C-alpha cells in the first residue's frame, strides 16, 4: 500500500534522520550547521528554560531558537508529507499543533520541582521537594497531554490526525540514536560489544518462547481462529504494531485483524509506559541494564519501548545519583534500543517463515510460493539508518584524536537534541491516537482479554527473567 501512496514512513524516517545526522557532521569541518536548535534545561525561572544547543548561536535566545526549530522541522516534515502523498496543508496545520503542544509539555516536565534529582541541585534551585524525574519527565507530561486530547477532545485529535505519526517520529529518533550510541560505544567498546550479543541472544529466546505460548493461549483457551491467533501472537509477543501488520499480511488475514490488534498494542503500550519504568526503578535500580532490556522485551511498539527505556534511564540514574553512584547516560536507553532493534530486524524473517508455513502447509493454494523477497519487504528500513549512523560514528571515533573526538561529541550532541524533540513528539502522538472508548465500542474486549492474560500473566515476567539471565550483574560505566 505504501508503494501505491508514495514513500513509506519507514524509508522517510531514514532520510530525515540521515539528513539531520549529515548536517550535524558539519562540525567536523568547522561548520556549525545545527547549533541553533532549541535546547530545554531544568528551570525554576521560566525565562531560563530555553536556549540554543551551541553557544555560537546564543544570540538567538531561547524563543528564537524554538521558532527556528519549529520552522525547520515544519519545512522538512511537510516535504516528507508530500513524499507520503498526504495533504501537505493538513499535515502542516496538524504538525504545528503537535509540535507546540508537545514542546510545551516538555517545558512543563523540565520544571525544577519535577526534574531536579539530587540534594545539591535542590539547594541550587532553592526548592524543598522534587519528583526527581529529570527533565525527561516531560515525556510523561506529553503522554498524559496526548491522552487527554485523544480521549476528551476527539474533534481536535481528528483535525491533527495527518501529523499524528508516532512511528515516523520514533523511527527518525532511533536513526539519530545510532550516532549517539556510536560515540558511547567507542568510549567503552568491549562493554558495548557484549551488550549487542546479549541483546541478540535475549530476543531469540523471546521469539521462541513468547510467540508459541501466546498463539496457544489464543487458539486453545480463547478459541480464536488462526487468522486472529497469529497476528495476536506477533503483536503481543514480538514488536507490536509492525509485527501484527507484517504477520497479517504474511498469512493473508483480513485488514480488520491487523487494525484491531494494532489498536490493542497501542493501548497496552500506554498502560505499560505509565507503570513499568517506575516498577523498574523500585526493584532494578541496582541492575540498570536488566531494566533497559526488560523494557524492550515487555513494552510493545518501537515508540513506547524506546520511550520507556528513556524514562527508566532517567529514573534509575536519578535514584543512583541520590545514593552517590553516577552512571554514564545512554547505556540503559542504549540497551533497550539495541534489544528492540534486534527484535525489529527479525520481524521480516518471522513474516517470511509464517508466509512459508501458511502458503505451503495451512492454506496451500495452486501456484502459491513464499518469496525470499518478502524478507526485504517486511524488513524495518529504519534499522538501516540506525546501523549506518552507529557504524560511521563508531569508525570515526575509534580513530579520532582527542580534538576530533570532542567535535564528534559536539556533533552528536546537536543531533541528539533533535532526537529528544522527536521523542517528545512520539510521546504526545501516542497519547493522541489512543482513544479507549472508540476501541471498546468496536468489540475489542475479547482480544483485550488475551492480551491481558498473556502480557501481565506471562510476557512481562518471563521478559524480566530473560533480561536478568543475560544482563544481570552487567553495569554501565560511571560518568566522567
């Protein structure tokens, strides 16, 4: 369908992410092309909340940087909308609302009483209490704001629907995340390599265990047909929306199957997003990488999984900092993203396997063949962008002098600022597209029962065990 309509969101996320990434590399040649992007800091005085990513553009001021960032993203994303063959005018209006509301949520979440996480900083800001969320608590505010719009302002949510594209935003963010993690990996190469192999092993276990159990529960306990059971198993156990859609296409399920399962995935991802990071903080604060892997194995959809990794990181780093242990940023989120990327990579392989089984064993028809090309068709293309940015920065960083390494860090810091913006757009739009009442009216109750039993009765806890087996005792490096 994407080919008929235009460029797919998957490919668009790659090109947008690579565009920002390449522009950020201008620093290596002495050209600061992205230093004007707005950066949000923890604040107690709202006039000091906004600034620029680079001091070279400090003259813009915070509001000027915010306006420049909005205009730049509006132009780029509207061009993307044209490539997707959607209404550019409606997208531009919707994106304007999404951007400003989402960024307002981030600013609110950066308020000192929400974000400050150490006694020293509390004293610095002159406050006596804090939720200790760091400024990434804005992600939670954005999610709640989106849920309010989606469920209590359906007309407004429908008006901005062309720009409500959480998968596009998060996939772009993940492409940019590759470069940031490349710098991190270069500084601690042996540990980063270990995490990749652990992530691969963990998701193979998850595929082999999760899918078969969910399929059995759907078929035997709840008496669903194969058409419903297979997409349910993929959506609940593997990677949410992408896996449900790929599986539905692979087995020739009716479109309504993938739509209903995908709706469930979003609902439960939101529910998990609201409590799993806090559960991880309460019980896994001293096993931070276990917590990161657990988010990737338990929370479905790319947006919610990586977002939960970001919240978990902010919570656990804040708690450890209050106890005098300062872990380097990026490792918990990096673990979650790495495991999630491996899961995404295997969606195409799994869809091909299911297509082969369905066309040769279950629903064999005259002339049917499972094509090897289906692996490429189902392969999540944004992973290519993630791998390219990661490997390129890793290669540059490993051979860089200290002076060049400083420029590499600065470049990826500016690109990472954009990643934060795309994350906040992801959180807000995940909330907007989650209309609980409408989905319930469509008869989603029995499907939800399968999801509830499997997710909270099995997957979350087995995911925790798998995470502990592979990541238990592995610690991120200390800051500095």
